[in-house]
C-alpha cells in the first residue's frame, strides 16, 4: 500500500511491484486514514480488488499471501 499524506487527507493506493521494486500495476487513488488501512474496509477492498482483477486478467497467478489481507504474492509465466 502506498500512502501520500496531504494537509487534511491521506491518499492511498495499492501497487503491485516486482521483487526489485519496479511498479507493474496500481489501483486508483482513494482517500482514507492510513491507520485504518490494515482493516478490511469496503473502499480499500474495492481498490484492492481492482488491482487483483487487473493482474489476473493480464495472466498473473496468485501464489501466496503475506500477513495482512492485502499482501498477496503473484507470478506470471514470463517472470519465472
């Protein structure tokens, strides 16, 4: 999850990155409170779902999950 804090709001988005840190996909930006980002809120879940669906449609396969609900691991045939 990527955070950009403004003066009054926090802008959040989910990003998919390669192991070397290169961004390959990202969700739309949504407003929120980063302290609540670790909770499964509907607006966070919708942005996350958008990113996951895009990865799956592009041929990526989920191969694991991290500690937090949004920490998913993917592989693509071309990246193996």
